[in-house]
């Protein structure tokens, strides 16, 4: 697609992605093509939180190797691709943006791995349905960029953790993940992605502290 180029995020040079040269211009082009408003093309940027989770997975492949992985809010597929490269048995990349599945497929092909895109809005599922999701590991690269989304994602991730999934979430200091419920596993220095807040200089990988203790 015009306006995208194959490149690598600084923190994860092993993964090649088709990313926007200018996300705002790309957004305007997409809207002009379809003739109506579209959500921002978050799938065309490698966000700091996603870079941190991808880096952690590549550095500790044993956490996903041979396991079933769900990448929530996958966007470009960066985290999902990192999990596939690290040896995950099955990787499902979930994102509701209509362009994300095509981006995920293209990026997976560019990296020689297989990732299964899923466009179902998993956040609409009941807690019981979440328990039925067959994933050993649930990853969320950068899914806390506004209050409403964070209020949906956090319960989903904690429910997954209570059913014994390993849950890892990326956060570039947006301040929406309560420290009483989550602990930092690793922190990495990052450069702000195009369109990301200038305060983003580091991104952490977090996991629930004690999910089994909560109802």
C-alpha cells in the first residue's frame, strides 16, 4: 500500500513490518479511498508497549515456545510475530480494525512465520466465554491508550490470568494499569513512535500480581 514501507522498530530489529511513513497522511488516504471516516490506523505504527512485549518474548522464548498464544489488540502483528519467531505452537492475532488482518498477514509473510488473524471483538465476550478461550499465553502490547479501552482490557486480562494463562501487558507509562494489581517484569528504553506522546521514553512489561486472589 502507498505510504507504507518495510522497516524495523528500533527495539525489535529482528521483526520487519510494513509501517506508515506518516500515519496522519496514511489515515487521510484511506478515508479518501472509502469515502467515510475510519479509525486511526494504529496497525501502521510500532507502539512502545508492543515493542517492549515483543522484545521480552524474543529474549525469553521459553515463555511461549510450544504454547498457544493470543495477542490482544495486535495492530501490526508485532507481538504475535515475535511469539511465532520464539517458537509458539499457535499464534492468534486479534484486532477489530478492518485493515489489521491484512497488515498482520503481510507482516507475518515478511517474517516467514504463520499467524492467524482474528477480527472478533473479544472484549464483548462474557467472563465465562473468556474462560473458554484456549490460550496458554495472552499478550497485550499497548492496549491502554484511553480510559474506556483500559476499563475493558484490564478485566479481560485478569480473567484470562485467573484461568491460569500467563498474561503479559506492555505499558509506556500511560498510567492506566493499577500497580496494586500488576507488577513490572521488565522495562526497556524506547523512542516515541510517530504519533506517540513525547513523554514515552521507556516501556514496561507487566503481569498480574495475584490473579487467583480476586473474585
